[in-house]
């Protein structure tokens, strides 16, 4: 029975307190006068001071009055848009009737706050009564509406194309910017009023075999409205790159005047092929075998492929090799004219070869052409010496066939001299015109001595010693 009475008593006390609270909330005489003073139009990174003014209009004493921002009542977007710096402030412990006091709550708009209106609920809580211990609670909520104004810079990133076919790199050639296949791009600030800051563009995804290189590097502090940044994404495919498709991803970052960061991403598809490389390698084999006709044919096909990929360095390498073949051909024609005794034509061919060698910066071959021209200008001085080199690009002046020709020419020249001298001597025997010293032997010659028909033959003395 006692327990039942106790329970009923507790319920009556709780109910009485509840009625007191409700009555305080509904009774206008128990609600103090609350007003807010704050800027309504704000920008990112701006600090907002909310001045909370409270006047005791309840005709009673107000105790422990508190003003605070009710974060729990804010939306998710509102909590992200504001940084609460000073969210709670106490008024004087006792406020008598008609007493007026002011406190300041402080928040800051975040850099990433989106433009639009946000509500900041401000609550004033106090206790009303003749004594501090027996006061009735009172709550007043005042909503402050803040409009965040912002105009963002707006950048666009556009590539000329988003798919490219590239050839495997050739190991003999170092492929460097700006001789790699590339895709031009443009970065434009299309906002007519707001500049963009801290513009950066990087490659965030590629592979060890297929690399993306941005040139020139995009690292700019300011991009005014309407301005552009132009460059190219160069693609490097290594010699061992697999013939398959890859993706290169680039990222563009920038910020506005408030420090808000923005991102843009673009993907470029890359298909690695080896058709041009195969033609190039085949052409090199033909060149080393001195089959210039087939070499030029293969290199021409390789050149068309690399030209289509904008691989300028490989195009230049092929042109250089073709020019070397033409120079070699001119030089050998000069050799043929030289040994045919047509020295004027030989000089013309040597000069043409020298011009071609000069264009491909082959200093050794240029010196060889100069030597050949000098030898052809003075053919009586001597035979053009040979120079040997190394590798497929070296040039050998004289082949074995040429050496044999020179030896034959020398032998024929000696024989002609002997015959000419023999005839000039009146028809005598050739052997009588040549003074050849013979070594003495232990036995006399067994050949009969020839004498003129007028001279008698003398007998040999028996006591004459043998020679």
C-alpha cells in the first residue's frame, strides 16, 4: 500500500512539473524578448558574428540565461557549410525585469560550402522565478537564415581525341618529347567573371611499358576568365610493350579564391601495335644486305605508319637511312667512273654523295668523299686509298675485286714498260737488255756458249780450274 502511494505521489510531481513547463512555454509573460543581428549574405571562408540580444520582459527574475546554436537541428548540408567556432554563451547569472544583455556567437563559412540559403537555429534557455532554486524553465528558438553567395570558376579539359594507336618503340632510337605520338589538349576557364587558381594537371594512371607525358608541364598559379592553356599528352610505348590496349588517366585540379578545390578526370585509350616496327626492322635487314630496293620499299611502309602516329623522330630516322642509301649509291657510281678513267663524272658523283652525307652528319663519309674528289682531280698522283668502317653504316672504298683490278693494272704496266724498252733497243733479246746478277755455282754452266759466227771456237785448256 505504501509503495502504491509513493508511486502516485511521484507521478503527481512529474505531472505538475510538466504542466509548469508547458505553461511557461505557452504563457507569453514567461517568454523573454530575443532578437538576432547577423549578416544575411555571406561568402565562403567568411566569419559570421551572430549578436544575440535578450531583454527580460517576463516581469520576474531570469536566472542562468544561455544562448547556443542548436547543431542537432541543422541539416547535413548546413553542418558541412559552417564551422562552429563559439556556439555557447552565458548571460549574467541574474537578469532583472527590463534588463537587456547581448552575447555573440561565432561561426565560419567553410571553403567548400555550396551556394544557397542555410538556417542556423539559435536557442535561448533561461529559468524564471523569484529564486534561483525555484525557477521555471523557458526555451526560445530563433532561426537565422544565411545566404551563402559564391561564383565558382569553371574549367573545361578537352582532348583532340580520346583514343590513339601507337607503335612499339624502336630500341635503337631514344624516343623523347616532342617526337612521341601525342594528343593535343586545351584547358579553358569558361567562367566570365571568376579566375581559377593553382592549376595542376598530372598523369595518375599509366603502365611501366606505356607511359603518358604532359608537355609542357601544367603548373600555373592563375587562369583568368576566358584564358586557355594548351599542351599535348605524349605517349611512350617501350620496345617490350605488349600489343594490347591500355588506359592513361589524367587529373586536372584547381581552386577558387576561397581555397575550394576542384577535380576533373579524363581517360585516354591507347592501343599498342608493332606493324611499323616490323617494316622498319625488315628494311634494316635489307639495308645491311645492300638490297636497297627492297629496303626502301619496307622503310616507306614503316614511314607512312609512323607519320600517321605523329612519331616524328622515327620518320626522321627512316629518312636518314634512305638518304644514306642514296649517298652510298652515288659514291659507288663515282668509284666506277674513277676506275674507268672518267674523272670529271667521278667528281660529280662524289660531290653529290658528299652533300647527302653532310645532311645526315656522317663526318667520316664526308672526309672520304673529299679524298676521292682530290684523287679524281689529280689522277696521276696515285690511286684513291680505301677507308674501312664498322657496322652497317660504314663504307669500304675498295672491295677484293677492286684490289685485284689494281694488281692487274700494275702487272700490265710493268710488262708494257719492258716491252717498250726492248723494242727501242733494236730488236735485241730482252734478256740482253736486263742486267741480272747471278750467283756463282759450284758447277759450270752446261749450256753451250754462243759466239758470233766470225769468232773461231777455242778449245778449253785441261789445266783450267773448274769454276
